[in-house]
């Protein structure tokens, strides 16, 4: 059933990963803060892999909240077990696997004195992985879920429909149905997974019921949006959860005349920034990293995000500066602003 796995990359990786996991210790799989569907799916699949191979179930840690309706539905419908990080640290003694993030990044709550035994990610190497026993970074992949799918394939782990559904949706959401930065590996993984996917579960995840907060969010985003030529920008005074900033950037990217979208908003003491583009030749991650302080941004060619510490007194000035720096980096600092509405 499904497309046969390619031996490229995955072969030998599972054995290397299992070798750095002492059988006597607990295992924590930690996705990035406020995890998205790709991060959650990858963590759930790693739990399945390790449970099958080592006969012990890792803990999946949760730092922050899951705000986006689709991601909440994914956790609920697929019954992904999550343990809040404050219940795990500081007393945890065992091995830590970081997935869809890396040490020292702004989006991981891993205590600085703890060195993970493994890092699995599809983002560029941020230079703090030298002492880690197992590192698998594939920035030429569209999703971390694709990497872990290859692990399951190569290890011939029986495919659980819930895990398959999570991974399939993780790839789909991260690549916008294979239309954004999807590579051949993502397509092959999706083809392999699809026969195992529970289509009813997938429908419930893709089309969840939405709260009034979501419609308020979209309304505020549209009314606050400003066009600078082909760049749509919105600065929001508040968001119900940090991932809402990325949700708005994705939504505004559907504007016909926009090539770029940028959303900035304060939440819980930080100013959150999310950047999207339709330009397939862009380097959104590098662009945002050049604007924000070192280590505070990350991403890929067509999508990026970051955050900086802020206060109620300074966030508006900081948000305006980020917008101006961004427009300047695109050569649009003299573009005249036009309200979207």
C-alpha cells in the first residue's frame, strides 16, 4: 500500500537516532513553542516510532498554547498526548529530542543548561548543534513531517491511521497543499501516507468549527491592513494567541494584488512578526533575520516568523520600525500607504 520509500537520507538514520536514546532513561520529544500542525505531527510520529522500536512511549512536551482551530482539532481528533512543560521541568531526567526547532532559537523553551540528544528539523542550521549526538537538518524539505515519515517508512513501522493523518496534514498545512516550497520528498511522503489517512478525521481537522474570536481577528486584520504597492501590512493591537499572527499573514496572502504580507502584533510581552510571500525566488527567512535581533527570526524562502521582547509602552514604535525596515529591505520605503478597506 502506498508509494515505496526512497533509501535516500532515511536509510540508517533510525538506527543512529535509536542509538543515542539510552534504554534506561525517559525520553521527551519537544516541538517548538505554540506548536503548529507540522511540529505536532512530527512529535506524534516520533513517539510512535520510538514506542515501536524501544517498547517505551516518549513524553510529548507542550510549551505555550495551541491556538489555531485546525491544530486544536488535530490534537483532539487524533488524540495526541501532550504534557505541559511546567509539569516536566525542572525535575526531568532523561533524553530530549527537539523536533521542528533547534537549540537557542527564540521558539524553543528548552532550558539552556540541557543539551538535547537529537535535533530533527527542516530549517537552516543556526549553528548551535555541534555538541548534539544526532542531528538531521534538511532545509531542502518542505516539512519536518516528511523527514519523520521517511523514518517510519525505512523502519517499516506499522502505519497507524491517526499518525498517518497527522503527518499528511502536517505536510499539507506546512506546504499549503504542496503548493508552497514543497519538494519531491514532500510529494512522495504525501502519496505514501494518503492510503492510510482517515478521511473523516482529516475533514474534521481541515474544516473545524471557528470561534467568534477568529472572526473578530479577521475583521480587525482586514480593517487595519495597509497596502504599500504589492505589500500588504497589518499591525494589530492584540491577538488571542501568538499563532494568530501567522494565521493573519496567511489569510492576507490571498489578496489578489499582494506579493508580500506582513503581520505584527503584541502578545504576552513579545512582539510577534509573521511574513509571507508568493515570490518563489524570495528569501523571507533571511530577510526577517536581517531586521530582527540575532536569533529572533527564522523561516524559509516564502515564509518566516519571529518575536522580540516588548512592553505596552514601546510596542507600537517597535512595530512601526519593523514595518519600515521591512519596506526598506524590499526597496519600497517611499511607497505610499493605501488602506485596504
